[in-house]
C-alpha cells in the first residue's frame, strides 16, 4: 500500500480546500435515490469544517459531453447540505469567474459545491490548463473519491500534483479495507465472484487465483466454466468461445494452489421471469431446454462451509439472476451467512460493485459486513491488481 498524506498532516485553519468527491449518485426525477456516497463523504467535510477550512467540493456527475443542464450538480446541493448540517453554496461553473466569485465569498467553516467537472473537456483529458484553473481556487487538495480513482482525469490526477495533496477519510477507509483484504490478509482468503459474463472479469479472475486460497465462482459466468468442463448448460447464458480461457484459468489456479468452487447444483427454469416454475438439478443434469438461473442449495451449503473456514472474504457479483425472484435466493442466503460470520468476528468481509451492494441491501445485511465499498469500476480494477491513477497520484504527490 503506497503511503500518502491524510487530513492530520494539514494545518487547515483558513485554508481553501479543494475536495474531490464522487457525487455521481443515482437520481430519479431530481431526487437522490441512494445517498450512500453523500453520507460516506460527510465525515471528511465535517473534519475540514471543524478545522476551520473553506471547503470547495468538486465532482463529476454522469457522462455529459459538454455543458448539459440535465447533468447539473445543482440537485445535490440540498442533499449535501442535509448530510453536513450546513448551508451549501453553489457555483454554476467549476472554474473561471463564476467559481471564483462563490469561492471568494466563503469564510472559514463554510462550504460550496461547484458545477459538474465534466462540463469541461479538460477534465477527462487530464488537461494541465484545466487542472491549473481548478488549482487557482484552492490552497490544499483532498481526494475522497475512491470510486473515481480508476479515472486519470484532471481533478484526480493532474490536480493532485499542483497543491499539497492528501487522502480524505473515505479514501483512507476504502484503501485500508481493500489492503486488509488483499495486501496483508489473514488467511485463508476466499474470493466470491459472480455476475453474468466471464469476459468482463477475466483479468480479475486471473489476478484472484494468484492472491486467494479459494475462489468461488457463481452467476452466469460459472456456466462458461461448467461448459468448458463438458457439463450440459442447456440454454443458459454462456460464453462458449471462452471455453479455452476458462480452462486456462482453472489450470492456472491448480498450479498456484487456489481451490476453485464451481456450482454443484442449479436452480433452472425455461424462462427468466418472476415466480416462474423452477427445477433444482445436479450440475450434470441440466435439461437441454432449461437455463441455469441460480446456484442450488448444495452449492450454497458448500460455499457456506468454505466461508466458515476462511478468515477473509472479497466479494463481487451475485451468484444468481437476483433481480428476478426466486433467483435471488442463493445470493441472499450467502449474504446472510457472510453477515453472520462477520458479526461473530471470524470473517473479515469486503464487498463492492453495484449489483453486490444492491444484493446486500436486499438481504438487509449491508451494515453487518466488515466493509462495503462505495466503488463499482474502481473496486473491480483494484481486484484486477491494477494501479489506480487516483491512488498513484496521492502517493506521488
Ligand atoms: C462511478 O460511478 O463508478 C464513478 O463515479 C465513475 O464514473 P464513470 O464510470 O462515469 O467514470
Ligand atoms: Mg460506473
């Protein structure tokens, strides 16, 4: 884990702090539908305000191709203000006169949110001039956007080198949790990886087999492995063209002493529809007309045993088509088992990714895991063993 500065290394009083946040939260009809990222950012803001800093919040939102009112950060002012318990001012641009005027009017202990960084092309281009225009607004830089750390954008990469830079509390918590799970873990370490496609998680699977003692694979991506082993998969989602790759991953795992757990039984149906008639079968007996839509109870029990023998778990991806009940059953049962072992203190559990977080919420156990990341793409890239530009920039700053 690279070393970097934290808020404790800064004398904050009267300083203008550029705080890179990730306020890329889901919004429907102008209302935030999941405020997790805002709530998890609030302690950093509280610490900065308590230190009498002037707080200038920078964030992207959506993927606009230029200024676009439908992608404005304005709707975030009210939720952010509620989370920090202070009024939040808003600047209609993140650089230039509009930003300077708002920032110039702030007193120590006050806070402003600047308009969407991605309204400027320079953000995604990591443009040094755009980074300099941002830097002019502040004295110090704090990055609390772990979930955007996989983007080498100006407010994440270039800006970190233009002002004294530190990790915020959320960034620190994310890096500590991921470090505890993968860099210096208590063994045995288990990874549970699910999701629809092997193709999107090839690098992750390869990296994991070199890191963990046991890798359990579920979701439709397990079908590709079963197919590669000559098992019938019926009409299941399956990337047949990746059979060789799947066999290579299995061989690599065997060489590196990583046990692979594949489904032993499956819940199948003729269609993916809520409440459809299902048949649970052994993995060698999937009917030609059926689809595998969840792992079966024997597999859940086997995963449960492996979890009970593990000290550390990294989890990304549901093991079934969990948005469509009853194919959420195994994912929810496993989530509850993970929660139980985490509560008992025998398992350090770290989970991340949009679908995984939704599954944990559906199981009602989000608060019971050791750590649930706010990141999607950044969490995946970390699990691929890749250097995240946002983390690298802090370490080098
Ligand atoms: C996310 O929501 O995953 C981050 O905010 C990154 O967003 P992006 O994928 O649009 O870069
Ligand atoms: Mg994303």
